[in-house]
C-alpha cells in the first residue's frame, strides 16, 4: 500500500458521512490527522468534543504508527471518520500484525511509567 517506497504522504477524502484519511506510517502525520478531524467537528458545530476526540485519536494513531507499523513509511495507516446523528465513530487501522487487546487487560501501569496507558485511555 501507500505511494512510492519510503516517501511521506497524507491523503484526506471527504465521504458522505465524514472523512477517510490515509497516510504513510509516520509520527508527523498524527498532527495532520487530528487537525483534519477537528476541522470536521468544527464545521459541524461539535467543538465541545475536541478534547475527548483528540485524546483518543492521538492514542490510537500513536499505537498504529509506532507499535503496529513500527513507524515504517512504506506502510499505511487509515482512519475512517463517521459523524452523524448517533455520534462520532473513528476507525483506525494499520498494516501490522495486530494483537489481542482483550487479553492485555486494562490495569494502569506504575504512575512513574512513561507508557502503557493506551488501552485504559481508549
């Protein structure tokens, strides 16, 4: 997937109910994806949800880019955003192997740990 091997790219496509984002699996694109989703929410007058959406989206995207794709720009991360009368649905996918998130549990790490809070946040 993706464009030319190793090249950085980011695509936004408007859909009937929201957005479809595709980009090379690089940390720099997390900000671009969050901005695109926030612009969609603002256009729909849903600014009151910025914090919750940004927190969850940044966590999901960091996991997809860093853990799922190992920040390999030859791999693709996708985000599908559906925003309708029922609310907001974000689906994040990467090309990594995946893992059984149910088996991981939701215990918080030691407060001094710098990572390990992702599943609890999501």
